[in-house]
């Protein structure tokens, strides 16, 4: 692709007269959209000069660079707008520049003093710029160096944004414009470069998105795309016809965007579910831990209760043992003595048995009295 562009560039250099361009940038075979219809914002302060908006080209196709008020790099310089020119095989962008004289800008009618030839918006005098109020929006309370001059536009009033090719403007540079093209030039300022870069990164400024009617058609200052100084386009300069390749690229980008959004939504949902599951697991773990702690305390209390009651029980047992001794069983012999039988006449009473409880040794049996010797019988 890079080699093809270089070849196209070489062909364009050979095909276009040297006096008709200042600088070349990218080249493309698709014509830029028509210029949108919009109003000029009020000049922010004295010394600012108007630079008209235009269609630039990027990786995603044409995008609108809003018109804006810019401080010139030095006093006395005027701005010659850039333009698209057909070179026989492709369109090439001719970069705008600052110079003492207005050069050729393709015969494109940018409006606000840039009617296709020269500049009718004002002039420098004694280091001060005088504004033509008939084509410039200035606050006369703050800016006093103004005048009124009716501008008669001799060119065909249309919104075509390119020179040459099918449907393009057929204007050719005059001698004075050729001389200005070869004079000393000053490139766009840093603020202008920043302005173009900001436009290139703003998706809403793509022609495929705004259909030739950008919401930011002009600004009061460079790169300031928000606030009261922003002006929207009233309408597109002509019905927008998207090139087939551009439409396909736009559809592809929309599909990619939707796929990315869906993937992001799915990822977010998955993360949300994971977070909820993790929270539920954490809560369940905490609940189990709490139940375990409760059971542990219950077991500890249960184990501690017998230990605490043991001394009291022992004391009660000891007290009961001392206070209420168990009654001794009454000996049967002493409690109810057996009724005595009538003693036999002249019978010695039987000796009482020795109680076993006293563990008295059993009495030895009495020795038999020695027998009395019988006297010999006579």
C-alpha cells in the first residue's frame, strides 16, 4: 500500500502544474464530501484571523477540520487555505500556508471572505488587522478596527470542496497567485496542527458518521471543541454518498464496536457473578466459622458445668455424711429378747453367748473336775 501511494504521488507531481500546489500530503481516489453550511463564530479578540474548515483524510476516511480563529505567526501575514486537487489518477491535498499575499486555493468557495479568489475578509494596516464586518463576525465593542464592504462573489456559489476531476471546480491559478505560490511561506502554527490532530481523533467528525453535517463545524479558538464558541453545521452541502470501501469499513467498525461492547458486558457480568459467588462463599464460610465457634463455646460451657458443680456436690456429700449418719442396725439379740422359757427346777441358767460383734475369744471349755476316788468297798 505504501509503494502504491508513492507511485500515485509521483504521478500527481508530474500531472499537476507546479504553480497549482504548495505541498502534498496523502493522495486518495475518492472525492471529498461537499462543504457543510455553517455560521462563523464571533472572533475571540483583536488580531485573530479566520481559517476556514475543510475535509481532511485519515485512516478511517474523510473527517472534518472545523473552521477556527487563529493568531498568525507574525503581524502582516495572511492565510491561504489548503485544497484538494485532482491530478489525473488521484486527489492530493495542497497544504495551506501563511504569507504576505493570498495564493491559489483551488477556486474553492470556503466563505467568510474566501470566495474562491483572494481574500475579502480584511487587511493589515500599521500592524493592525482591519475586519470587514460584511463577512466577519466581530464584536465592535471590543474590536474597533472594522469596516464594511459588500463582497460581490463572481464565482459560482456551490459547496464543492475540490479542484479538478469529475464534478470538481475548473479554476486555474492567475499570475499573481502563481507568484504568491513561489514566494516565502510560513507553515501552519502549532495551534493549527493541534487543532487538526484533535479533529482527527474525534469520531463524530468522520464523514461516515456525520454524513457531511458535522456537529462541530467551527470553533472560536483552535482545538476547543466544547463550550459556547462551538458552532454546529446547519446542513450538509450536498447529499452524502459514502464510498463502498468506506461504508464497508464503517460497518466493520460498528460490528467490532458492538462485539467489543458485548464482550465487555459479558466480562462485567462474569466478574459480577464471580464477585457474588465469592461473597456468598465468604458469607457461608463466616457462617460455618460462627456455628463452629458457637458449638465450641457450648461444649466448653458443658464441660465446665460438671467441674464447677463437683466441689459443691462433694461438700454436700460430706455434709450429708456428717450430719445424718446412717442408722446402725439394731442387734436382734438386744432389740427383742426371745421370751424366756420356764426354767426347769434346780437347773442352772444357761450362760449367755458371747456377742460376735465384740470379737471376744470363745471361752475355753471348763475342765472336768477330777473324779473323787471311790473308797474301797468293804
